């Protein structure tokens, strides 16, 4: 069931583009929600990108992970539990971003 959810989340943008031609409304709504959490100092848990430092062994890159968003900014939830397959996918994403960044640096 989690695999199906992951596929649905991954492919959601394509479904929106197919139906509406763009995803800018979803981006706008997400941005508004993040700004609301900051302005109201909500300490809301939202999936936002932050530069990670020793987050399950990942450091020095920004990835979207569950974070506490408040007037002070966004802080990744260090104790976020991941299954072994989820953690492997997160690390694979981090490795892919590192490879691309290194190739751009020359």
C-alpha cells in the first residue's frame, strides 16, 4: 500500500498538468500554507526542504523531509522514522543530487 501511495505522490503533478495544463495553483497553495505557518508561529509539521545536517547520515544538502515550521524557520524532525526501503530511497536521492552537484562543479 505504501508503494502505491509513493507512486501516486510522485505522479500527481503529471495528472494535474494533464488535466489543467499547469501545477502553479498547487505550488501557490503550498507556499501560502508555509507562509501561514511562519507568520502564525504555528510549529506546524510540514514536508519542506531544508539543508540537512546528520539527518539519518545525510548532511550538506537540501531535501524535503518532515520539519517543524515556525517563525524561527524550518527544523527537520530528527527522529522521523523511516523503514529500511524508505531510508534507502532517501539516501539514493541524496547520492543522485551529490553526483549532479559534483558534475556541475567540474
